[in-house]
């Protein structure tokens, strides 16, 4: 899959502040934007890479602006954590990690531990 990685991205920096995370990778089109993590360390984490590559595939399937609209609409409706596009990407990352040996998992350089969990889901009235 053809993609580009941008370190110290202002887009990812904003996402990092909004998500209150120590490191963020986010995709816009075919570009993975990073903040708080180096390209080298990000690429070592095969599960995280698989997650972001899933987002690149989603952009390709839906088109750039249409996917942005669908993603934002879904996040507004059910929250970031329950967004079906995020769920699909998390599953892609976990599937990849499931096939790794236990020693390889332990040696992983990065674990995006500050990923927002269900606390950010939209409140129902």
C-alpha cells in the first residue's frame, strides 16, 4: 500500500491535544500524520501501523471528502470510541497483533496507551 508518513504534524498535534494523548497517529488520505512519536518507532509497532493502514483503505474506498464527512458524522452520532471506522481499524490492529509471537509483542516499542476509551461516547438524553 502506498502511503507517506509526516512526523511532528500540526494536524496530529491538534488531535493529540483534543484526545489528551501522549502520542497520536492520524490519517488524511494516503498520509499518516504523527505527533509525539517518531516515524521509526511508529513503523516498529505493527499493530498500530495496521490500524492506520486500515484508515488509508477507508479513505480509498469512500473518497477523501466523503470519508471525512462519514467519519465526522459517525463520531458525532456515537462518539470517537464507538465510531464504526475506528472499531474496524482497532480490529485490524488487534488481528495483526494476534498473529505475533508473545516475545515480539513484549518487544513492541510503542503502545498507544493514552487512546481515549468509552468516556468520550456521546451522552444520551
